[in-house]
């Protein structure tokens, strides 16, 4: 691990990342010494920093520090946390031009069952409903208690992911993934302007659809509409794409479009 | 500062307090070697831990550690942060029975202008609207980005506090304080079942009112109703009670009931 470029695993208790969750993060796969979709990840990190008015470290600096970690270990999952930095003065109001803290780590990849990719996974409806906060929606920030509470709702290892609705019962996302449904050859993914995290695999799927002439709409929909979808799939940067084979007693055994998207996501390099 | 009872100012980057804002905190005044309202603070800390299913450290342990800090410095503001603890496994789902991290600090008190207590303060309506999350409402947890964004909305030092409404335009609280209004000799304070932090000074005011036969109702109200109040006041554990002398162009020059409550808050010991 590197903290501001220095090997270590400690941060100051004056760091606003700890005090207020005042920071953002990215999780990305490293395969054979290569960071997957680095330009997209950096762009998103930068956008999230801008949204919170945190000064985003230069791409070259982060890239070089990640390379130092990758030299020791060519495969794994890299995590980048950028906090607003340390502040000795008490209070929520951030001081101007703070120096952000960079926390970079590289840990071994988890092996997911191969059936997650072929047969699909079980998805479970969470009780927790996501709050509407347009000023934070889409951002991968460090205020993740909703995800923590939702993830704590089940322990059955057969359930791979939890489905999150918002306080108005719109479908939003998985606890750690974005969601798409397929109906009559069209893709649909929830609008994330009030809550949820807009991940880069979601962005890649939307671009794939545009390139391949597959209609893809970003809009609101509820559970009833999701349950009559032809297919459902989940995406994120670490897992890739998992089709859903079960949700709320409904089963899906064929995932032709999900499989096409999965193939493309795995083989395209941007 | 004491981290798990050991002098220091660093925590592990694997601490879920940093990774997800997965923890709670208290801020309390220490005057002449005494922690103000310790039993109430501990009770609230315990309630907040229970709500997040964090194992709350024993009162005796925290009390003893605070005493060690107070020996060095008899006056100031103590902050207690309890996080769910360190977790080496990646992921939102908390491991069972984690050992929480205790972060205790004692810093000098800020001196607020004495006019804040007598003449009152300027309150400014924030643009940010608080999201509704009943599963987190009332808890003083570490997911404080809404407060950070709201506090960043103004820099004018004449404005002492920001007023927060919720997404349905109900009045909720100050950025770092709870709010009361006075109308026809009655007190009103917002319902915090969907958002906001329920502080211990708010609880003390509600009890004061009950003891003194002053009606005090917890209910929803909007800005229009607040602006025609006879008095408004703000409370928290560090500032005590500040009357409001200005909000959105409206001025208040007399605060008879606020002053009574202030006097009682300052002199009662529970």
C-alpha cells in the first residue's frame, strides 16, 4: 500500500476521509500488469473530485504510484481512495485548497464461481431504500452506510447481490453493481440522478449498445417492470458482468443479450 | 489523543470508519475537569452503535480513557469516534463481532463571541436539502458529506450557522445544531425520523420544557412557519444555546424564552 506515495497502512485521525467520509474512491482490476480501463477510471475519479470540490491528484502521479504496486504483484484489485485531506481545525466546513490524501492498495483478486458468469446469480431485494440526494448521486464517495446496512441484510452465500430500490420504489442498482434489464431487444438502466453510483462498466455498456445499434434507455422503472424483463444483468469493474437467474421467485434461464454484452465487455480494451 | 487506549494519531487504512464512514461519534465539553452530561452522551453513543449493530465499548473504559486525556488538560472539547473496526476482507458486508476502534481526543475550546449568546446569531438558509433515510435518521454517524457540502455554501464569518430543510422543504436542523422555535409560549422542534441528528441538548430542552410545564411539540413545519415564529434558537453540546437574530431578512430582537432555556441549560447538571 502507498499513502501519499509512501509505503504504509496508516492515516491521520485528522483526515476528513475518516472524520466525515469526505472523499471518493475507485476499484479497478489489474490483469497481467495492466490496469483495466485506466483512462475511464481516472476521468470518473476526476469528475467525482470536482463534484465535491476536492483537488484531484494528477493522472501521471497516480499512474506512477499504481505502477509501483503492480511491480510487486501483476494481478489483483487496485483501490484508490482520495480524501479531502487532513484538517486540524474542527468543523464540517472544509478549508480552501486542502492537500488531498492518496491511499492506494493492490490486493489479490477474489475468484467468483464460474457459474456466476454462465448460469447467472441470485439477486435479493433489500429492505433498505436509497435516499434521494441529487448533490451526491452518481458519485462514488466514502459515505457508504446505506451499502453497509443493505449488505448486512443477508448472509446466505448463495445470494450474490442485493437489489436496491429508492424511497419511491424505483429500481436503482445492486449494492455493489449497476443493473440493466433487457426487454424486446432493448436495454434499460435506471436513472441515477437522485441516488446510486454511476460506475464505469455501466458507461461501457451504454457505449457498447450505441455502437452496436442496440437501443439503450436510461429511465425510471419499478420492481414490477423488472420482474417481467426478458433478462437482467449486473456489472461492475471487479466482477465484470453477471446475468441474474433469480429474483423474488422469478427465474431466468436464458441470457442471450447479456452474454453478448459480457463477451464484448471482456474483450474490448476501452 | 488515544487510539484504542494508546497515545497516537494514526488509524489503519483498513478501518471501516475511513473506508465507508462506518462508525459514530460524540462531541462533548470538558469544563474544569468534568465531562458535561457524560451519562447522556454515553447513552446516545450506545443507541447509535446499536442502530448500526456496532459493539459499543463499555462506559467505564471510555470514561477512564477520557480521564487520562483530561488529566493533561482540564478544559476543552472531547471527541469520541467509535468505528466498526478494521476489516482485511474487501466489501461492504461487515464481518460479525468486529472489534470497534476507539478514537478519543481533547482539543481546546473555541471562544465564540459573547453576543452569540445575548443578541443571537445570523442563520442562513442552505441550498442543500437533506435526504430521507429513516434507517440512519437521528444517528450521529460518520457519513457527513451533506453537512460538509452545506457548510461549504458560505464563507461570511458573520453567519454563524446554516439552516437545513429536507427534500420536501420541512425545516430539520442547523448544519451542526438542533433547532427550536417559540410560538405563543410553546416550543416546537422538527421531527427527525427521516433525517437529521438528534442531539443531547435537544433532548435536554425537551425535558426542561416538560419539567417547567412549557408545551413542547416535535412535529413537521416549513420555512414559512419558522419565519413567523416569536423566537428561534439553536442548541448543541459545544455551543450551548444561541438565539437567532436574523434569518432570510427577518429579524428577532427579543428572546425571552430562549434566554430562560439557555439559563437552565447552562446551570443544570444533567
